[in-house]
């Protein structure tokens, strides 16, 4: 009987504590960037956030955006223009670090790199992140496709959706700036 109680205790302990260990570092941001660019990443660029862009970011986030600049990686050729963004947003209490690849104005990949929350870690799985492929922004900076929620991970889902919007908006901003320099 004592042996059965010990086994039940261990099983119960694992079911209670496993979700706490679900978060963590899934991939270092530097490794993600190398992977996207086949081990030959371009040098990072910096986008300085002007007042109007910062307001747009704050509108998406529903809180003030604290940074003054955003680092990104860009590779362009005749066929495509790819940018990579490593962005963070709070789920419930802690930051979620996400890598987002934009190719010709459309999301190519979303990957949760570091998850620090105790709940909502399901957003790291492909069944969720694959929904973002080929998503673009509408004229009012909304995602042009519906992204399904995950029961129990609502705040994490919301954070990833906001980061996708931000990456698309930032990509659109640098694309417009590139077009201005090309045409002048």
C-alpha cells in the first residue's frame, strides 16, 4: 500500500510541476538568425522609432512602447526582400521572445525563442505558429487573417499576434524608406 501511495504521489507531483518547467529557451536569438540566413547572416541594422511610428506600436500593444530603436536583419536581392525581427512582449507577467521572418511583406515564419511564463507555452508549437504564414497587414495595421486562440494560453496568443503585427509594420516602414531612397 505504501508503494502505491508513493507512486501516486510522484505522478501527482509531476502533473502539478510539469507545466512550470514548460517554459525556457527553445532557441537562442543569435542561432535563430543564423538559421534563417543559412549561417551567413547580414550585419544588423537599426530602425530609429520616430514619434508617429512609436504611437502606432503603442496602439498595437495597448501600452507605451519603451524602446527608441529596433534592431533587425535584412537581406535583399532581385527576387525577395527578407527581414528578421527578434521582438519581445509580455504574456501575462513575463516576456516572450519571438523571432519573426518577413519575406516581401508577408510573414514567412514565427518562432517562439524564449518563453518565461508558467502557462501558455503551447504557442511555441508549429500548430499555432504555422497560422501566421503568408499573413500581411491590412490598411489599419491589423493582421489580414484570423489566428485561432489556444484555450488556457489567451494572453500568450495575444502577445504573439501583437508581435506579428509589429514586425509587419516595422517591415513596411523600412520597405517604404528603401523605396524612397531607391526612387531618389
